[in-house]
C-alpha cells in the first residue's frame, strides 16, 4: 500500500529500526579511509 503522496507506507516500528541502525552505522563506520 502507498500513502496519498505516493510514498511507501512504512510502519513506525520499522522506521525506528532503520533510524537505530543508521545511528549505529554512523558510530561504527565499516570502510574508513576509502
């Protein structure tokens, strides 16, 4: 399903998980100096 403006409908829980993973990734960069 999609919202009225055409963006995909993402559950709040999934969105929060994405934010958490993003913050964790920023704290621990895998490829440093590339």
